[in-house]
């Protein structure tokens, strides 16, 4: 019986996931609880387990593919207990079928196949009077090989060309003849068409670099799943009716405790006296949570995460400080990246005097802390007007200001 393994839902904002790595291949025997793959959500990389025993019948997606949640990524045969292997006889039976498929493919008009390597115009290829093009290849590949004097059969014996060889394989081989490996890597990295170069000599890395600088060619850098999530979050935040409240707090510096930890603890305690800071909008109602769950902006490389300190009012300052110090040393689970109602962002360590921050997802607001100067710190609050009106927010900020002053 076929059992479908689907892309799991790892967070409340996840609509698709990226298949990072397969831990199995087709024909493998797996057991309940085995990790079969790693997937990346909009928040973290998680392992995917199988909940059935069986044999991997089909892997439906490739590594790097993005798949909508709940869509199948693999199929298990739960009735087969051992790997299915082809016998020599069955392989021999399948060979004519494979040949038929190839012949059918060769009879079709050739269309360019997608390749990571930039296309090479056939007009730029050198001609040959006596090419050796014997081998297992499509007509278009043989024609291109003849023009470029590429020996398909020899290269297939050496394992350089696949069987069958297609037009893109010939183009890739031709590129290797005219570009050094590092130069070819730059072509692929910057998505530069090889036809822009005069292929009458071996082109090196410096020549491609000079071309990039001379023509001011940008490097395409795809967004990571996390960056896509941040983009989606920011776009969603811009649609919220927000307003700012700017204040200056008296802050007591702690020798052995990070200021971020002090911010979390003080805000968490004050949130207990202001229910709407613990609320999220849910259609025509508020959902008011009993605990203070605060999302904290954490930068790791080029990625930004909003990691949630759960039940912060129940933790001591020392416990929160230990949690904060470990943030950049580990990866985060989906659970750690959801469930907040209020957020904080601290850029004071970079000497930033004042800034405003975007509200995270469903949070009711966020506090942006600048640098500490002579015992004072500038704080900019952004509030969702649908959750907290001006009076509610002002009472919260005033209470918070007095609490910080009291800590001093």
C-alpha cells in the first residue's frame, strides 16, 4: 500500500518549505521514526520523520525544491519489507524500452534545455571537417558536436559526457574548453552569457572579473527562506495601522547582565499589568494570553530571527540573561519562533541613538532601544492601533518608564 509523506506545517506562517537534504534514496527500507529528510521552513531547518515502516518507492522532489505545505514529497510502499532491486533480466528487458524513449525524444523538435551553464551560440563554435560524433546522443547534440569537433563516444567512455548526451551537455563541454574552471564559475555566478566573449582563446578568471567591473554587472543573490519570511513579515507589517511613541528612559547599567536581558525582564513584568500587550487580533476578537511572551530580534549572518522568550515574567533576570547569551550559539525550533505578543529590538550596541522597528507578525507592538548614554536611553515604540489605542499605549509606556527608573 502506498503511503504519502507530505511537506509538514512547521509554523503558523509557513505556506511552503524547501527540501534541504534527503537522508534516503529510492529502494531504501525505512522504519517508523527514521529521519528521511531535512526541510527548511520560513523560520528554521527541521527533520522529517516517517510514521510508517516500508520501502521508499518514489522521491517526488529534488534537493533545493520548494514545496507547498501538505503536498507529497515522497511515497512509501508499506507492504514491501525489503529493497526492490532490478534483476539482470529485467534490465535487459527495459533496454529496448529506453531506446524507444530516446528515439521518440530525438524525433521531437529540439528546444533549449534549462541549464545552470550560460548558453553558447552555435555560430561561435569552431567547425570541423571530420568530427567523430559516434555515441549515444540526440541529433541536436551530434550536430553541435560535429561543429565543435567533440568526440562524443570517447568522452562518454571517459565518463565526461552522460548517456544519452543532449545539446546542453555539448554546450557545457564547449564552455570548459574556452573558459578556465574559475572563469566558468564566475559566468554561472553572475549569469553572464558566454556569447559576450570572443572565444578564440582560453578565457581566465581575471578576464571575466574585468568584464564584470567594466560593465557594472550585479551578482544575483537569491533570498534564503528566512529572508523571504522577513520580507513577507515586513510587507504584512506595512499594512497594519501603526503609530509611534518616543520616550527617553533612565536605565541602570548592569555589570554582568546584558541590557537586552534587562529590557526583556522589565517589559515582561509590566505586560502583566496591561492585558492588551499580551493580546493578538483574531478576526472580530482579541486573544489575551496569560503570560508575557516577547519576541527578540536576533541577527545571524544575513538572516534575522524573532526568537520568543516564553513566560518571561516567570523567569529571573539571571535566567533570561543566560537565555539571551545562548541565542547566537544555536539553531531555533519552530516553537521558539512563534507565540509572541510583543517584541523588542536593540541596536544600541552599534551606537544607534534612535530608530523604529517593524512589528513582528501578529504582535501588538515592539520597542526599539537605542544606545545607552549617561544613564539614559531613547526608546521608540510602534503599536498596532487595532489592538492598543493611544491611551492604552501611553499608560503602558508610562508604567514601563517608571519601572526602569525604579530599577535604578
